[in-house]
C-alpha cells in the first residue's frame, strides 16, 4: 500500500513548445513515475504538430472546441470530452473555435521529453 505524500512541482510556469501550444506542468516529478499531468493551451486556429509519445495519454477537454486527429480517427471535441490516445499513436489537435482550447493531458506512465517524437 502506498503511503500518503505531498508532491511539489518545482516549475509550473506556462511555456511555449515547438509543438505550437502552451504547456503548464502540473505534476511531472522524478519521485513519481506512474503518471504525469499537464495543462495544454492551443490558441484559436492553431493545429499542433503531428507527433507521438511512448506513453498512454488522456486529453480531458476543459474549455473550447477542437478536432483531435488520433491515428486514422478524427474526433470533434468540446469541454467535458476525454480522448484516449494509446502509446506511439500519431496525433495532433486543432483549435476550431475562436477562443483558447484548454485541456489536461494525463500520461501513464510519466511523460519525459525523450519519449516525444515529432512526425513533421
């Protein structure tokens, strides 16, 4: 059984990525390898780059509307939707609205930059 603990995210400032979106790391800690959690923000009219990661991701849409291209599937998404992305699946997301598209990205296991691959 795991004991209770408090984890502190050392740097949770929003930053811009080459993927064409803004990321805030909410939980990505060396001491907790099972999961990581980030908030992504995609500006209106922007499509993130095609990429894939080595871990399973869940996109939990908090605000806005968009289109998620996941492998060969395309999903219209809005606040309240969750998209499950299996490991190594090509993916991108487009903000089809007029305001920011904001979503949580829950990764199982922990996301690391080494596990990211641009497909562009």
